C-alpha cells in the first residue's frame, strides 16, 4: 500500500468542555459526501459523547460510525485500545475517507501521534493534522479552561508561581502539538477578550499556527480536513513538557453517570445542572433528557455557570425515552451533593 492510499486522520484535542464533540458533530453534519469515522475516548461507564453522536439523525453518521474507547487517557492506552479501533474502522467496505479522533480532555496528543510511526499503523493511516479546541471565554478570563481548580486560577494571576500545575501543562502540550487552533464560543467574546485569548494561545505556540474563531462548532470543514501535514513525520520536533519523561501524571479525575427520568421543564433542568456544576471540584456535566410531550431528545451541556440545551433529534420509535447525565470532576468530589442538585 502506497502512502497515497493511507487514510487521513484528524486528532481533535482540547480540555474538558472546550467544545470538541460539538465541533465533530458539525463536521459530521457537513461531511459533503465523505465517509467519516469517529473514535471517541471519554470517561464514565456510559459513553455520553458517543451517545450524543450515535444515532443523531445525521445521514453520514450511522450506528457503526462511532468507535468508543472507555475510561482514560488515550495517550496512555494506545496499544491496548487505539490500534484495535483502527483495525475495526479500516476493515470496512467501502473504505472510510477520513477518521476523526476525539481525545479525552486529559490526553496528550504527542504520544498518540507518535503511535502513527509504528510500522503496523504507518502503512495504513497518516495524521492529516492536530486540531486543538480551546475555550475562548475562559482564556479571556485568565484560565485555560472554565473548570480549573482555585490553584490554577491563582496561578494565572500570580506570575511568581511556578508553572507546574498538571492541567496547565496538558493545555500547553496540546497547543504545542496543534496545526490549527479553534477558539470556541467566540460569540461570547468582545474584541478585548479575543485579544487576550489570542495572546494566551500564542504564548504556547512555538511556531505560526492559524487561530480560527468558532460558535457552536461551526467551522468550514475544508479548513479542518485535508491539511495533509503528515504530523507523525515531524512530531518529534514539537517540544512539550513531557518529552524527557518516561511516564506522565495527570490530576486524578472521576465521573458518575446519573439516570435521568423524563422531565417536564428544560429550563428547570438547566438550573439544576448549574447548581451541580457549582459543586466544588466538579468540572463538567453533559448528557440528554426526555421531555414530557416532546418528540425530540434534549441535549444538555454544562461547564461552570454556562449551561446550554437544545433539542437535537427525534426519539426513535423503538428507543426507550430515558435520559442520562455524566458528571466529571476531580477525584473525591461530593457525589451526594451532585445527585441532590440534579435529582432532588
């Protein structure tokens, strides 16, 4: 198989709540006839990101288009999970045109890209580009994400502190490997906020990389796909914090999945999600719900005080009208408080 026959892969990286799933869904909705496959790596016993994408009513997104890797950092489990997922996708007929890989918020893209140098992989796939999604409003407020701990917020304001926070390093390593940076939620930024966000990104970029504004993940897919960089051939030259470490550590995260009974009022649910997201050490709440009397599924996503909800697709005729929310937080967050906030 020649290099021209290799299937291009786009790695979409970014911290929790930055907007990776929203961006990928937009790509699927605007595939333009391309046969796309998606590998999703996430936390939780139930694949909420996968459920959001699977069966979403998008013609190009069939049930077997999404391959889920459960629980953990893809960069740490490449051999065990990622290679079999690629094998599954590449065995399909007709062959896929492009593969999108959504990493967890903790994943370092460099080890994943380096896996594309392995002989068993290199002959079949290539990294078209690494796309980093960053939360614009959070950057404008002095944080790399809207859900950092108080220590990270303090570090952003105090230049005398050492730059040794693991989450900060993850952000910087993601940006350092990027070929394109998507500034999400740009509709919430004024010109001054955009200038701040742009400066933060530029400080983590050792080379010129385009920064693209996006609202609701809407970016022309011609900008995202077809970069043709072959990142695996140059990734070793992209310096990151963990280059000289045999292993790397992250803050410890955990998640719970809450079954959600049919609800009557989406606004009331959003208010409960805001309350849950305000629980100390809770980073993210996302999922979907069934609304009484409504034929459409309600998609809910919350990061800190920002919660969005909209109807994304009709419930299937044979589909159980059941909802679920996944809550992601630092290890040891108050699960009981979260459950009380959401379920009462």
